[in-house]
C-alpha cells in the first residue's frame, strides 16, 4: 500500500447523514446503508482503498495530504507501519495489511478495530469554530439569519448554514442495530470513539454505552469520546458504565482559558472545573485529556490558555488545528503580528508549571503556526467574521481579550 492508512483498513466513521472512514475524511462514501457488516466492503469503500494502494490521495483525504505536504503530522501518522508490517497500536495479532486485497479493495471483518459514532447534533454550546453541520446551538443561532453580501464576498462558510438539513438519519432502533451488528460481527473491535454534538447532553449516549458493555471484547476495548464536560449529567452513572471497558478516555474540548472560555464557547469555566473535580472524585480509572482546538482566537490569548489548563485536574493535554474554515486558521495572525505571535508562543512555556504534556502541546501548535501562512484575504475575512459573530451571540471581543482589540473594524495589539 503506497499510502498506508490504518483508518482506511480498520475504521468506520458515522458522520451526519453519511459514513466514511475517519474524522478527517470528507467523502460521502455511504449514504444509503447503516449496518457496518454491509458497509466495509461496499464499492465506495473498496475504491477509496484501491486509490490509496495505488498512491493516489482520495479527494476526501485532503486534510492529511495538506498536513503532510507542510511537514506536519497528519491523523494518518497516528498509526505508522512498523518494521514487522503491523500498524502502530493495532490490536490484531497479524499485520492488518495481510488481510487487504489491493486488487479488489476488500478487507476482512477481523481487521475492523475502530468505529466512530455520532448520535445527534444536540449541543448546549455554540463554539465559534463549529457550524450548523455539527451543532444544534449553531442551528438555533442562525435560525432567522440570511447570508448577506459580506458573507458572499469573504466566503464566510459558517453563515451559509452548512449541513443544516443533515441529521443522524438513523432512528434509535437503527442505532441499536448498528451496535448489535458490531457486537456480533466484529470480534476484534478494540476502539470505540464518539463525537458530537454534545454527548453528555444526549440521553441516547448512556443507552449505547450500556449496549457496548455486552461486546465480547469489551474488556479489551478503548472507549473515547469528545465532550465539553459542561453539561448536566450523572457523574456516577457515567463512571459505572465506563468501568467495563479496558480503558476509557474522555477528551474535553476546552479551547480557551479563563479569559475567553465563555466567549469562544459557552458555559462557564467554574462549571467545567467543578465537573472535572466531581468526576475525578468518583473515577480514577478514566483518563481525562484537555484539548485545545486552536484557531486564530486561541493564538491571541495563548498564554492565559496554557496557564488556565495547567490548573485543571487533568491527566494529559493535546491540541488540534482549525484548518477549516480558513478564516479562523491560527497562522493568519502572522500577517500583521508575526513577532508578537512568536514571542507569545515562546512565553507560554513559563505557564506550563513544567508539565511535559503541555510543553508537547505548545510544540505542536508552534510547529504548525511557524510553518504556515495563508492568503491575506482570509485574514480580512476573519475581521468581518469576528464582528458578525459578536453581534449574533451578543458578546464582545474587547471584553475578553487582553492584548488584542478590535478598533474601527481593525485588529490591533495593545492599542498599536
């Protein structure tokens, strides 16, 4: 396989209204089937694998392709091929590649180790980097909004309500059938990942966890889910449901520090902190990871974010980059404030309290920001977006950011 990809051979990803192979893959490979046993060797899945086997990047794999071209680790690189032919961290005893027919693109069900599911768009937050494609909060925000000339001129994609008519097309009964099919036909399932909406805001999530408790390989399954951890949920019930699995990882999308958390996201920092402490009191087995989805907004307050992260009772930290929409890309600030961006990123090390995971997170953000630059038109688009989003959410950029201000429709640093 000229472009070896663990996800293409081992993963099924249920998005909103379609199925593909991983969180980054955007091709709508399946839209009319939901049972995993019928999906894995469908014609579209096989064609995608055959392209990768021939060294051709499928259109929907643009994110990994773009990252690797810029010398940044892509999601595909999470599972490199080792000297023995196995993918890093694969659970199958034999190399997964041995079960792949590059001529037909078919795989054996035993190679499927990883499934990602979304149950609903229901979310109690309206995060600035999100959209109607993933959040009911955004749907409510734009309920009466009609795109104007600036949205067209600056290509402000979020205001065009992407995916607003795409919902999880599966009934509760069909979701139950998906889980039952996975329990019955995929004996080597070893990683289950959930994404949102906000799972802890959704009743069905707890029901699905109960059903996965019955998987024959549950004691070897690593269960991961993304959450804002700022919802009202039963901490004790969640803790008990997670104990059946080999490992449970909760990735908390924090995406801000005390300064900008309630501005960029929703909710309050205190509620987040309280939920983390309460969960830790009831559960020491699950791993809590604080994640910083990094856009231009985070770069403008990066020191406070790292300082705030370091105070939380978390086991680890990581970061992801907002590549889309491009007008929120973190490297855009390099256009007018490159020296300040670099100085602030260097200063963040002073706020890590020596935490190696936070230091690694800063290094990841730095590498991307230092090595990327986008057309200035996206920077101009950001300025328009920031004004519009403040009006829609009834928030004020200037009330939350300390070093940057928006003055007369322009972004300035410390009044300069």
